C-alpha cells in the first residue's frame, strides 16, 4: 500500500486527542475509566482508515472499541470518520501492535480483530505475520480467559497458515468460513479492502479463535 504523506496529520490528531489518545501507556489497565463505563473492550490491530470500527461502534453502542494504527496519514482518516459519525465508543492509538503489552493490562480485552493484515508471503518474513506465535503470546496475555480473536483475510495462504498457527498454539477454532459473503454468518461489518474485494467477487476467509484455559501456550514452537 502506497501512503500519501499528510504533513498536517499529527497536528490534527493532537487537536482531537479525545479520539486519538496521546500517551496510551498511561491508560494501561484503565481504559474503561477513559470511556467512562464498564463495557467490554474490543481492539482492532491495524485499523487502517477506520471504516470497520466506525461501523461497529454504531451497531454496538455498549462496547468500547479501540483501533491501533501506526501510520499517521492513514489514522487521521479513521479519526475523521469517528468525529463525523459523532460516536463516543471508538478511540484510536497511533502505535504498533508489537507494543500491545504497553497499552493494555493482562485480561483487559474481550476481543481482538485482525482484518486483512499484510500476508508477508515469504518464509523469511514469517515472524511479521500477525498470527505468528509471538503475536499470539501477546494476544493471550491481554485477552480475558474467554476472549476471542476474529480474523478475516482475502489471502488463502495466510488463512491456511493462521488456522495452523492457531491450532498449534492450542486454540479452539469456531465459525470457519471459506467464503464469508456466501455464508450464513450474520452481523459482518466490512472494511474498505473487503468492499473492494467483494466487488471483484473475491473470496473472503474468516474464523474465530479462542485460547483454551487448560492448554494456554502449551505448543508455541
């Protein structure tokens, strides 16, 4: 993805610090206080331009949503979407998923979304895939015992790799779909990429994964 530089993005996000949270490390373990309620917290890693979380925030007002995005020029668009929608249950972090444990306390989150992440198809880049076991270790720590990972991709190779990675880690797989838009799974909110792929009649792969309480992290090799 080629990014168009927006030199004004940082300043604009600073003016909207109620949406893009500055110094998110200060809210570790206290995100519900920031939202002003005790609703569950759902996080999307690599939130992009924010269409998914904006849609989810509208449909689910009793859930707190946080999107993590490292590119300012992309995140500013997500911020603008939330501001225009006038919803208060969606916030953003300008940061990297590798720093997830700096942003959230253990057992603080109820769900993680991984949508259309870079497949990093070359073997030497395996460690960069967001379903690699090192990332699963991070997710396991911040998710509650019954927390879920919801994963969507257009890349069959990444999907097959991820199913194997989830299973090898000892996770339970649910709602596996090899063609999401021709399935009976309800309540799907599309991302920007997903809309483009659907228009081209491309398959979307989806699954849900849950860490097993009695087998947490038993096979991480």
